[in-house]
C-alpha cells in the first residue's frame, strides 16, 4: 500500500511544511475516529495539470474507529476521484466549513452518513477529511456517546480552523491513552462535567474517594500528588485541561497516564478532554523486565571476569612449564577461554541476549593476529557481515572462529610450513548472511591440507572441537578443501533465525 508521503509527493502539490502538518494530524486522528464512531479518509487535491483548475482528489490516509462499526471494510488509500464525483469534498474545500450530505449513502448496502471536514493550515485548506458513520446500528445515544460526539465536533471544528493538531506538539508517552481507556470532559473552569467509568476507577485507585463529577480536576489531582514522589511539572497543566501534553502520576504504586486535549473553538476556550489510563500493571512488568535484564547483564559480566581470571592462571602456569608441548597446550586453552570471554563481555552490554557478532569477530581476529609468530605476522581480514546473533549461537561460533584462525596460523604459517616464495601470506574470513543461513568461509594461503586428510578422522584437537560445535551444538555443516594455488578453504554453514543488518562490503 502506498504511503502518505509517496502519494503526496507524487500526486499532489503539497509543500514540505503542509505534508508535515498532515503527518501530525494522521498520527493523532485515531482520537477523532473513536470519538466520532466513524471512519476517516484523508483526501488531498491532485496536482493540477497546466490549464486545469480542479483535477480531483486522492485518498492518502485512512482510519477506522475502535468504538463502532466501520463503513469501509476495504482499503481506499490511493483511490482517485474525478472533479465533481464527491461534491461533499468540493463544498467543504470551497466554503471552508464542515459540510454534511443531506441523505445517507446506501451504495454499499449499508446506510452511511458522510461529512467533510476541511483541514486548514495558515488560513489555507490543504486537505479534507471525509468522516463516514455507519448508521446500520443507529439507536438513541447514551450520555457517554453524546459526550464522545460533542468532543468529536469540537475537534473537527479545530481541524477546520487550523488549531488541531497542536503546533509543535510531540507525543511523549510510548503509548498514549485511548478514548476507551478513560475519558473526562472538563468545562472552561476545569471542572469535570463527565467521567467515564474507566476514568472514575483509575482515580479511585489513586486514592480519590469522592465522585469526579463536578470537582475541579486540577485541585483533586494536586491533593493526590501531594503524597506521591516528585511528579512531572506538566501534571497540573494537564489535569486542568490547559496543556496539550501527556504525563503520569504515581501514587502508592498506582500509575495513571493523563493526556490533556484543550478545546479552543472559535478562538474561545470551551474546556478540555482528558484521557486517562491505568498503567500500573504495565509499569510493574517493565520494572521486572529491567531488573531481569540488569541481572542477566551482571551475570555475563561476572562470567567474563571469571574466565579472564582462569585465562590468567593458565597463562602463569604455562610460563612455569619447561616442556614445549605442555606450554603450547596451555596457550591454546588460554585462547579458547579468551574467545568465550569476549562473547560474555559483549553480552554484558547488550539489552537482550542478542549480540552484533561483527564486533566479536573483529576482536577474535585481532587476538589471533597478535599471537601469530613474529616471522609471519599474518593479520586475518574480515569481509561481509555476520549480523545479529543470539547468545546460544555467538558463544560456540566465537570458539569455532578462534580455532579455525589458530589452525590456519599454526599449521599453515608455522615455522615448519612456510608459504611458497617466502610471501607473508593471507588469511581471509568471509561472512555471508541470508535470512535463514550464515556461511563463514576462512581462506588461507598457507601450506594446505596434508595428503589423505579426512576431517572425520583428524587427530587435531582444534578441528575436533570445531566439528563438534558446528555439527553437534549449532546444527550446521563444515567442510575443508584445498585452495587453488595453495592453502586451505574452510566453509561453515549455520542455520540462523535472526535477520542481518544491511550488507557490508569491503574490508573492515
């Protein structure tokens, strides 16, 4: 489905500022749809060809109500209508006023009452909202429904006058309260003239024993906040209905969101709507989640510290040994422990159990290059992108990459395996990420595989570890083959479940 921006830029003559105004309107018009019990369609005049005055309209956005039946089960965004095909739109734009069709439309088999609300910015009508109400279930409205409709009419007039959406207003809460969460209607003096049952219940949970009807909401909220922790400075203006903002109040563990919607019609302040939502349980779960995440990060940090301690002890023990084979075995253990510690260090800074493995791969490659023999000085180079991986994959993969790089350095470029011609040699790691597969290719220009090499029967501890981790723990496959011109190519295919970021090319 085309976006509002695409349609506006390709088919209309809206300026950047006008398009931004429509974005602000659309970001908040669920409120108008719910109060109206009606569908909303945003129509924008098409860009007029040379010599034409009225080219017609294009629908650029659509909203269905959550409080009533829809009039448009199908999407209409992108629909174009010719001049005169929708007279209600033409009249609203020409006369700059809210216009209602005299008779319901029965075209779809359901009676639909259509209204057109001009969208005004800087004294210019830049679009028209078609508000369509499904009359199939029409009945005598309750007081709550009458309050909703009165609020919708005030907001519609503000849209037509260019005072809604509020200029410079930005949503501050992650999820704003909706009409059904709780609604208060205030008069110009800030007194409650209507309180929905949900709004009344939310204030009672805060500790208000009196009925909200007739009280000054700002004073009542101030009394409740007096016993609470420091509150947001915007709380009182919102509770008095004078500020188009969002805030929260926390009293004795009960957390309630408030959103103020001042109503200014015809230049006169007529009152306000205040949306109310009890978010106590939501905030409790968020706190539990934050505590859990902090605990997991602390565990990873401590595991990293313990592994580094183990590596340091092994390193000290290796220095005290005289046997070269024993010293080399402990040094290999140090590298293996170090590669696992790198993963836990990264996880200790990650908000979730998912890490960017590219950073880990760079550090593993750097560690391998630092321990290469001074005569060779081969630094592994990494191309491609590993992407985001879960901890259950990142930890064994780090060890696999460590072993493959160390195997290439030790057996491909060691003192007994000099590259032909005395070249410095190369080791390259290529990561190719697909939605369901990660392929890691390690290529070296070293001495190559010995005659009759068989991965299943190899006596190399490093390759045995790699094969066990790849096939047994990660459910992948590994293969080794000679590189044309000398050297070895190791290919590891792993099934993955997390999407990668945008592909990266070139050396890092």
